[in-house]
């Protein structure tokens, strides 16, 4: 019985550890962002404004971040609409725990999101 309970606890812990946070945006907003340099991400509900404030200062050379806690929306405005600035968006998302981006119902890892949507 102890072994069954231990196996169950290990499996649940592994499942909880593998749970991934996902940001989302529409394909239309993505295309608008690529041309204008302004991206609107809907972040997971457990992301707080305190978390955003702790990390956004590291990226001020690349973009500014405005976070609406009520809607869980982060607006990123690039300082220059360049490939490097768009690449740094992945670092920001990763720093707040986001591991995937959902574009119109399709989850993509950060690397795949960059390669297929931000380049």
C-alpha cells in the first residue's frame, strides 16, 4: 500500500511540475504587432503585476511593458521593430513562467513561436 501511495505522489508531482503556463494572442494581433511593433499578449491568470514589475526593467532597452491586471493583458511596445527586439520577447515570457504561446488555438513552444511567427 505504501508503494502505491508513493508512486501516486511521484506521478502527481511530475504532472504538476510539467504543467506549462501559456500566453495567447490572435493571428491578427500578431500580424499587426509585427508591422507596428506593438504586441498584446493575454497572460495566464496567475501572473501578477508584481511579477511583471520585477522583470520588465531588464528589457527596457528592447521594449516597454504595460500590464492590465484585471484583463491579464500585457502590451509590449518595441523600442525598434527589429528581429533582436522580437527575440527578446521570448526571454520576457520565459522569465514570467510562460512556456508556450497559443496562436488561434494552436499551442507552440517559445522557439517554435519565434521561428514560425515572430521572425
